[in-house]
C-alpha cells in the first residue's frame, strides 16, 4: 500500500522526536511492503518565524494532501513570556484543529510492566490500568464567541457553546470504542451547574438505547478528577467536552509514570493527526535527550486509526515494550542506568522492528 504522511515537526523537541518516528515508520513500511511518502511543513513558532502565521495556508495544503499527519509539538518561551504577543504558536494548533475538522482527541492511558514502579500512584492502583479519553476538540470555551474584555480592561469573558451535533458525533465515537473494549462508557460533565453539560448528558442519554451492550455512567468532572487518582481501573472509555478533557487527560497522563510515553490521535471525518501528548520542552531542544517513545507510539496509533493496520501498529508497540524492558531509553526514565540519546533510541527501534 502507498501512504502519504504529512510531517509537522513544530517547535522545541518536536523535530527531534518526529525524526525518530520517521525512522520507525520507514522500518515498518519496509517490513510490511508499504511505500511511504513524507512531506514536511512548518507550524507553531517555527512557522511564525518563517511566515508570521502559526498555521500557514501552505501547511494546511500539505495536510489536506496527506492520508495522515504526524505532529511534534508547539510552543516557544519567547511567546509564553510575552502576554501582549498578538500572534502565538498555540493559535496555530487551534486553527489546525478547526480547519482540518479534527473534532475528537483520543488519548489512551495504559501502563508498561517494566515502568509501573515509576507511577506516582501505588502499584495496586495502577497495575492493569487501561482506559481512553475521547475529548471534543473544536467546540466549547476555547472557540465560543463572544470573548474578550470590557473597555476598561477590568473584566474578561469567554463563552462556552456546544451544539447537539457536536456532542452526538463525539459520543458515537465513544460508544463504538466501548463496544470494542470493555463495554463501559463514562460521560464526564458538570450537569448540576452548566447548561452545556446538561445538553451533553441529555444527548448521551438519547443515544444510549442504540448501544444496548454498553453500560453508561454519568459523573461530574470533579468526581472523575478524584477517582482517576483513587481508582483509575474503574474506567474504560470516557467522553467529555474540550476544557474538561484538556485538564483530565493531562492528569491521567502521569499515571503511567512518564508523560513522555503517551500518544494521542486527533481525528475528523476526513483528516487524522497523531501526536505525543507532551509539550515542546524547549529546555531539552537540540540536546538529543528527549524521550521519543510517545511520538513513536503515536505512529502506531496512526497505522491503526488511519490505515486500519493492526499488525503494523502492534509491531511498533512490541518494539517499544522491548526497548523499555531492555533499558534502551532516554535519561528521563533511565533511573541511573545507561541513558541513550534520542537518536540512538530511534535507531535501535528501527533496527529491531
């Protein structure tokens, strides 16, 4: 099969970790007899430096031509530290999601047997954890209008807006995923306070009879924030709105013991993007020390979700687990043992696919 993949390395460590994912994807292509074409484009601070726009039209065209997008990271301290900056790298991320119609962010949380001791939670709480968040990505308070400040600059406002259609398409993805997993769906909302959350809950309740094999639970977001720490094994598939999902998925990401290990997918009707959940980590940029495994596992998600190639995805997951068990890892998880460079881990993974 021939595949066209857009590469958006982005900022900070993005180019370094994307380079390792490319090595592994090429190795998988060779092993399974696929022809894989790559086309690179700028996004984030890198794109601002080149064009003044964090998501240029040329980058959007590259994404539209591709069968899937591999994305690194966005963010640069020179913009983070300037609250008056009118153009920011993160605007490119929101624009990219909106223009590509990436309405669902899929974030799995699972543990690695060889690293489970690194979790901040007790062993009995995290052993066997395996759940996935479906976060609505293009609606809610991040996109709602009106937004701004009053003329005096003393009051600011953001508007949280959802339509039934936006909720329905995300909820259906969650139901379908639950049917393939442990048949448990949790709708996360704040229906006791927010009108938008009441619409979420009502919509999911209307859909539930179409999926009689799936048990549906409804929980307030604050309760879920507690239970993710108290008993994360209680969850299977969770669906939620943009802001709640943004916060809860970062909380969940540390359960595995390292944020540098978790992949994610952002999907729409026609376009699919895959990225590690960590940020641009500018302090490590250019030092060849960043952990590439989350990006490599994002490539595994790409094979599964974009191309329905489960064997290829499994080959990547297997070699990542092998690297962890054999200690072929970067300094963030080396624990005093030999630490390998980012590029060395990528080379090893590609050679052992």
